[in-house]
């Protein structure tokens, strides 16, 4: 049996931190293999890329998620006890809770709340010298998703909750003081939501029946028991935090509009169906999550290689979305490529592979798409602005990757034109 190719470095942790998005794909090319081994965070790890690898990692008979995520990520980005670390029936049951929130009506409501917040902010931006779009988006999305989830914030709370939610994803991959601040922010946010859960269960707080706050607070596990308040808080943050993290994708929407004037023109003209193509290409082309982790459930062989029980596996998301075997000229930004996309759940995986209901594919993916459409419409049809000279290079060593300047705009003016109707519902047959 051939041995899995191995990275030459005695420990590849620093190399991964310096190039989180290119680490796996570059070494896969070097080894001439979609699979190689490296020592990362003091553990032997199998790194994989490509469509076939994505299909393999979604095989729950061969892989587990429990215990796969490094502690520094679990203690900041994900929290303890959440759906990301569950397997089997427990995962599917918990995932169904999240998917029940993803109705077209609920997604449209969040989209409209976000649009309202964007328009209100545009009025303020018109009176200041310039704004850093990425920084501004956090409070906009925090207000919108908290209201949508059943936690409307008083204005004096917005800055605090925004800082906490932002820190959980913006500083999760940092080292030193920023990482510890991210951990502290999670603890504070969990205390806030845990108390809200107790109030909902006691009847002192009555959010709408269909709201995330009500659904998660009253969710029962497979044994018919309410989730512990701490776990319910983690899962509610799994609604709030990822929605605020859409600020990354919205900033990248603005970057793509600046770099590709023809796309701006087609969106401004309201070209039928183009918003969907554009948003999907932003998600494919730009970096978001670099990879996901799993753990081998039991010994097995795949393509002649041995996968040993307990071994950690990293699946390359960014590299798979740029795989030339699937995507023609993947380093070119071409929205129209999605007219011919085969709708695979394994070759286009910016937020994870597989089925939304069965696998660990992000439950909020449809929300992400709709909010990006709202943002594209806002930036092309509802405001005008200038993009002053700045450093717009994407910092690929940062997690999440962003333009180095955060995307600065000035001379903002609200337009009289109205949006082109409601955001289009995402085609759920695609995944």
C-alpha cells in the first residue's frame, strides 16, 4: 500500500498560519496528489482538496466532527456543545432546528431589515468625510439579525454586542491579545444569551413564535429534553455570529464591483438573473473559510491510501473552489460561468460541502446569498460613492481575508432609484 505523501517540514503550523488559503492546494500540486500529510498544531493531519475529497469527507460512516476542531477555534468561533461538533442522528436533529428558520418568508424579512439598516446608514455616511465599509457593516448586520432573531437591541447596546459578535469571527484566528479578547467576547455573549433563554422559558420574554430566539430556546433534543441554557446560547450565537460575518462577503462584493465595472453596469441595469450569478462568483472567487476539519471514524482505505482511526483531516475549501479540473480559468472573475454550473454540492463549497439537512454544510448559506444580493443592489442602485486611493490588495494571511484598507468609500449620496423588487429566493434544489 502506498504511503500518503508527507510535507517535508517537521511542523507545518507556521506555514499554514502564513498562507491559510493556499497551504493545502499549493502542497497538493507540489506532491502531485489531492492527499498529503503534515504535522499541524502538534498533530499528524491528512490534508485533502478537490471534489472527490469533499464527497469523501461528507461520508458520516467514515468521518466524525466531534473532537476535530482545534481548541482555539472551538473556544472562539464555534463554542462548546454546538451543532458543528455533533454527529449522526444528534447532528441531523439539531440541524433541522436551524433549517426550520430558513423559510423564504423568514429570509426575506431579514433581507428587508438589512436593507432598512443600510439605507439608514447611508444617510449618516453622507455627512462624514469617509467610511470604512467593513467596519460599518458590523453594526448594520448586528441590528438587523438581533431584531430578526427576537433580540431587538436598544441603541445603547448596539456597540457592545457588535464588538462581541465581531470578535468571535474577526479575531478567532489571531494570536496573542486579540485571541484572548475573542474568547472573552464569547463568554460575555453567551452570558447575555443564556439569560435571555431563561427569560423565554419562564415567560418573562416573549419573542415571536417563528423567531430564532423562541425556536432555539424551546428546542428539545432526541430524548425530549430542552437544551441546557449554555448550549442554547451557543446555538443562538450560531445564528447571530455568522450573519454578522456576512460583512466579509459584503465587503468583497464592493471590491468586486470596483474591480469589474461591467458587473456594476449589469447590476445597475437590473439584468434579469445576473445578481445570482454575480453573488455566486464572489463566493467562489474570493476567500472566506480556508478549510474545515473532520476526524476519521475507523480505519479505511481510499484510492490506495490508509486512513487511520482518530486521524484529523483538513478539507481545502478555497482550493476546491479554484480547482481547474472543475473551473475553467479559476483565477478569472467570470459570473457567467455559473450558467453552466452542474449544481454540485461538492465542487462549489465556500461554506462547506454536502447537503444542508444531512451534512455539515452551513445552514445560513441561503441567508448569505440573499444579504449579498441586497448589498449588491444597495451599492449599485441605491447609493453613489467614490472609492479613494487606498490599499485594496486582499490580505490572504488574514482570517477572514479582506482588502487591507477595509474598503474605504467617500462622497456617499443616496439615490432616488428604488430596488428591483424582493431578493430572489435561493434555489434550494442546488444543494
